[in-house]
C-alpha cells in the first residue's frame, strides 16, 4: 500500500506530531509512506524514519498561485500513484480536490478541529472517508454539514506509549530542569501549549494566586513557544503576574522538546482553553504519565477525563473552581498508563486508520 499524507507545515503541534508518528509506523508495516508539506522543523524526521518527504507549497492561501500549485500537485500525485491521499487541513484538501479530479485516487480527510462553518471548511466533507479525532468533532460536522454516518470514523489521536511512560523517565533532564527553574520542593502545576489568548492563561494565573494561600510552594509552569504576533499577549500576562506579586510562582519555560519529562516532574496538568479542544492530546499524554488533569468542560477532553478518577472539569474562566480542583487533585491515584493503553494508544490509532484505508481500496 502507498499512502500520501498532506498538511500545511511540519512544525510543532498535535497534527504535525501525529503525521510524523504515523509515517514512522507505516514504514514499520511495509507501507510506502509519503508526506507532502511546505516544510518545517520536523520535515527531516520523515526521511529519517524511512518515509519520503516532498516539499511543496500546500500551505499558502494566495489565490494567484493556486492554479500553478494545483498543476504541480497533480503531477506529483500522478507520479506517485498512491492508493490513498490523506488530507489533514483545508488548503491541502482544496488543492487535492482539483488536482485529483482526473486521477480519481481515494481521499481520506481528518477533521482535527472546530473549523469555522462555511463553504471553505466544507471541503473536508468531500473526501471518500472522514476521520474525526473525537465524538465532539463528529457531532459538530454532522450538525453543520449533515455528513453521512457511513463516511465517518472516530479515531482519537494516539499516544506514543514508549515515549509517555513513567518507566522511561530521564532523571538527568528532570534534575537539570528543576535546577534551572528553581523547582526543588515545589508543588508544580503545568500548562502545555503555545502562548495564545485561546489558552486563557489569565485564569491559570489567577488560580495559582488562590491556591498559594494554602500551598505557598506552588509554581505554575507555562510551557510553550510565543509567536512574534503574540508578544503583546505575553507582555500582558507578565504585567498581570507582576500586579498579583506572583513573579516567584509563575514561570515561562518557552518551547520544550521533552514534553513527556515536563509531565513527569509535574504534580498536576491544566488545560484552561477558552475554545474547545478537538481532542486534547496534552490531556491524554499527561494522564498516560499518571498525572491528574484539570480541563475546561468542553470539547474532546470530555472523551478522555473521568471526573474524580483521573482529573476534573471546570467552566471556562472560573479561576475559583480551577483552584479548588487543583487542591482536590492531590488525592487522586490511578493507573493512567493502562487507561490510555486501552483507549488512546498510537497502536489503536494506527490500526483504525489502516482499516479506513482498506475499506476504500
């Protein structure tokens, strides 16, 4: 079998990591794996894992280059002659739609998020099969596009059980990290994700202030990169921290490559997103490391967290409820690894995705 996956870029993010992981696993199974993208810091990993990376602009929304890119993509796809084209975003999906008209290769789309409703987003429903990363996404597309039940398969994003495994903790990294950020003997509450308004770090910060009254040694870690257009938001957060006198209790670590080790050294992990997460990969990864997770009560995380067992929910913007749940989370003990293994493993995602391919070919 020959599979081509298309996505805009190959930088940090759940979609990108999923493509890289599936490419690696396809190669292990003897599947010819190709990834087409405008590139990014993960592009070399595709080739290192035995797949083939093809750099092509399936990212730009420039309508003046659309026709030439459709023709270029058509030539690539004709030469590759894959069994399946797997699109993971709207721009690549539109380019494939026109490039594939005469080729008639079977197309699978994965809907990774709550895209704005309209003609532009409807392209994801024109595939021969549609994968949704959570039941919330399935309900969303059926409500807005009346997508046929027979077309849809819900496949949660898979967690790499080798990487997110307490038995494989890098103690040297943790010792050095704690030393760098002065985290020894601290109660560590982490939030992992890019620094954007949608992550609602204001509520996270205010909850840390409330908990500090009972746990003076609490430290909130904000782990994620900052794009140049989000510098003003970062500065507003720093001003809030200064106003609340939390300079010693909130730390921005920047982007970190060893996210699994961040979870390992954390006591609690928070997802305070204003916008519903399509799945909530960080939530599943943290639970896999046996860390309780507290998340806003909407979106795909509702498929993952079992309240009072491996975490809690709180309403968007409710810092008091979040603070209360941080304190309650100290009492949770559970086998998160086995839970993720049974429900959200990379192997599970791989097998179900290949089943979708086989049904089409």
